[in-house]
């Protein structure tokens, strides 16, 4: 059973919307970070959907590259968030205005 491209793009749009709403409404650094990861997954779903629809393998390669970059970003981003949380003793973005103590 082949899933139509419109359904794949609808899922990608829903993931993009959820991620965007998470970035705009949440004030916790970890939640905002996870919302960015959801947006990257939305791009991966769109890459794979277009790749299947066009019969091209570039979308699979692009999605794999995005996954690799997201893994590196997750490692570095979480390390930064943990470091800032230790210094400021809070992960609320409103309380962390600048990186100086």
C-alpha cells in the first residue's frame, strides 16, 4: 500500500505546526530544543515523501544527512543547555537573558 503524497505532506505540515507552536509558546529551553527537533523531523518526512513520489533517491540521502546533523546538534545543544542550567539554576528562557552571571 502506497501512502499518497498529500497525506505525507499533511503529516509534515502538522509536525511543522506543532514544532513552531512549541517554539513560540514555551519558555523552557529543553522544550524549545525538542520543538526544533520536531521541525527537523517534519523536513525529513517531506524529503522522504517527495523522494518516493518522484522515484529519486536524493530525498533519502538528504534525510539521512539531516538526521546526522540533528544528532550532532542534539549532543552539543544538550551540553550547552545543561551547562547554562548549572550556572543559572534555571532553564526558563525568560530568566536566562544573557550568558553572563
